[in-house]
DNA sequence: GCCGTTTTCGGCCCGACTGTTTTCAGTCG
């Protein structure tokens, strides 16, 4: 997969053009880089199938950038980039990561002090050499030194599963202040993106200064980065940044829209506004000096002739076109998901008993769960062999009778071997209510072999769901590659569902692939993969992925009633 | 360099905050 490498080069070209005050190219390169980053298909594959014409179908990629991608595929580099880099040979990737250091400063640092790397920069700053430069005072120098430490610490984005509870805590505290009328986390948290760069909170407040004081002195705050009347920014001990912005009641909807993003969605929405002779900013929708809307998000979208949509859909992947035609899908609601179809107990590598899992799920309002301990091989997480599995089935039946108000399905997460065979005998699988197929080894097969392996597994009539489909671990391990068109077609043909694994570092299928799976007619299942009772709440994260992939209620297995679900499983 | 309900040419988002200035450039989102 070359996408991330190409995106990185495009980001850097954007920085170089900014250094030289080239107009408009930086935004074009940056936008293309962002979109390529989020692409599920390999650029090399797209090119192989349809040449530069196919590349130009990617939004933000025109003739010029398509040719640059072609160049990268053919000769492994982009000459334009090499030329820019030669003129200013600096470690842009790490230098730009330093807070407060942008392309203009980096260029000057190179020209005046020959600074190329973080190490060069640190040495110069420690020697006090930066203060001699125009616009560089002692404070800038100090901030740069701190920024370097931060970059060296390798703090990146935080998983949604960890950032969300934190953001909710901040929301709740602020909402409890007498001066705060309303506080809401916006940004990528509100869109439920799988990783979070920072926490963005918006508030309506009577005395902003007091609220800012409170925000900047919370126990989680490591350092105040900036503090003003309408906006403050802090760095938390966890390494994450958090922003608080205070807006007026009249502007709150426009602000919420603006700070929820994403950026490309907003750019597209502002273009729609311009087309209708409006101006849209974070304070409202304006015609001249007259405010046309701003109090609520709904009002802003409506005035622009665009259907309102949940934040999870706002990624500029076609939602605005559909909304303008009043044709948005009605995506699944969080409360329409009735149960959890993957979890582990102490029978394999889970921490709790079957009964404890059931009681905890019941408390969350679930109508049913599936106990799906590892089965197949001993060496994976205490996997059960046939005999133990039969014993566990009896145990689950007992538990199901014992608890009221929730049903428990007998399931197992079964290894799929190299050839695509399930590791448990068919006659035992036949006794289970629900069979999950999973890949736990041989990740490094070729795309063709992996596709064949999975398609073969789906042919097993007992396998109901293919779980954590790509095996990715966000930020740690890239998922393996498969031919999605082929796999989706096989899933439809064999009536096999594909899982959205809701575990914070998995969220696998990705929302991009959920979108494609659904378009192909594949049924989606959501499973938390809980290994303890406190993991059961991850169901919300999995549902968020379904929503970001535009899944409707009818697409999601867990939206079926218990009786309907049994019918599907016995198909 | 991209893009098209105003366009195949001529547009392209803009306000807050900081640190350095003594009126503003650079950065960020």
C-alpha cells in the first residue's frame, strides 16, 4: 500500500509551496493528501486497473497530481518534490510537528542557521541562538524546546475509545458550572472518528473568563497553551490537547457545525452557501450583514437547502449531494442495536463468567448476547477443543435459563486455517447457535491467497459471521489485504455477515469498507469482542462505525429481534 | 493544482491568539 507514502510527500510539497508563498497549490496538495490518506484502495491498484484516468476520479486529484502519483508508482519518487527538497533539505516531517513552528519559520531557520533536523533545532535553541532571529524572542525559543520534547515523546492521536469518556467528563463538568448554559464536544469526537487529534469543546457561557479559568485549571491539565476570551487551549497530562470555545446563543449552531467538520465537508458546505449568495462562518449564515441562521445546526443546513445529517456522516464522501436531493439514507440509531454478538468469558481468555457477562449486558439494556470463546487451537488464548466446547454449551444453556430479561446464544470464535478450513469439526459447529470465523495467523499471505482462504471459509454452511476482518490494530498493525469485491460477493452468496469489531484499537471493518459492503448487499454484525464486563460498552463505538459507513437498520444483524436473529442463524 | 447550478477560466474560508511588534506576521484549526 503506497497511499500513506504518497500522502506524506504531498503534505510536504504543500509545506514547501507555503514557504515560498505560492498561492493555492498548498491547499490543493493538502486536500489531496488528506483524501488519499483515507482511501481504502491502494493507489497502485487503482492505477493498474485504470491508469491516470482512474486516479483522477479520486476527489482532489486532477491531471497534475494523477501524473505525480504515476511518477511515484513508476520510478519511486516525484521529481518536483526532490527539487523542492534540494532547495531546502530539512526534516519537514518532524520539524512541522513542533507546535508553533510552521513552514515560514522552518525556512528562515534553515537559511539563517542551517537547521535541518530536530537535533539541529534543539542544539541551537539550547545555545540561545534563536532569539537573534527576527520575530523569535525568548518565549518562542522556550516553546520550541518544549515542542521538541513533545515530538520526541511520540505523542500522536488517541483512540476514540479512550478520548470519548474523557471528553464526556469535560462536557459534564462544564455543564454543571452555573455560568455555563450548554457545553458540547465537537470535532472528530462528535463525528466518532476512530482516532482523535484533540478534544474540542464548545460552550454558551455568561461569564466566559470564569469558565476559561475553570477549564485551564482542571486536574488533567498539564500546561496552558493559550487563553483568551473566546478560546483557550490546554495540553493534558495524557498528551492530548483540549480546546474550549465560548460562543453566543445566536451563533451556537453555526459554531457547532463549523467545529464539528470535517474540514472538507465544511469547505463544500461553504461553497453551497456561496452559490446561494450567503456567507457561512462559525458565527452564522449571513446575507450581507444580516444573519440568516445560526442558532441551531438544523437551521443552517435547512436554509442552505440541504437535509440535516448526523455528524458521523460529515466526511465529504457524497453526503452533501444526497442531502441536496433529499435522499440521505436513514442510518441506524444507537438505540436500535439490541444485542452484542461477540464476547469472551473465563472459559477462554475473558475475565468474567458467562453469568456475569449476561448480567452486565442486561444492565446496558441488551436483549441478547452471544458467548463466543476462542475455539480451535489450544495455543490461541486458551482456545477450547471440541470436548470442552460441548461442556461449555451445556453451561451456557443453564445460564440462559437462569437469567431473565436477556437471552444467551451458544457461540464460538473459530480459527480459519491457512486453506480456509474451520478448526472445529462440522458436527460440533452444527450444535452451536452462532459461529464466528476468524483469522489469527498467517497474516502475511498474498492478497490472492488470503481472498481464497476467506471465500473458502465462507462456504462452510455453519460459519455465520466473519469477524475482525482485516486484523488491523490501529496505530500498530496494518490489516492484511483482500480483494474486497470478491469477498463481499462471496458473503452475499453464502449469506455470511461481516463484523464490525467494536474494540477500540480494531474498529474493523473500517467505516469506508462498511460503506462498500453495504452497497454490495452484505449484512453487518457488530461485536464488542469484550474480554471483561466493562468492555461491553464498546458497542457504541461499533455502532458509530456502522453509522459512519451509512448502515441502515436493515443492514445490521444486531437490530433483529431475538426470534428474527435465530431465524437468520438457522437459515 | 483543482473545479464547475456564475465558470474550461477565474475563482479558491477566515477568525483567534501569540509573541513580537508599535501595527502585524505566523500559526492553527
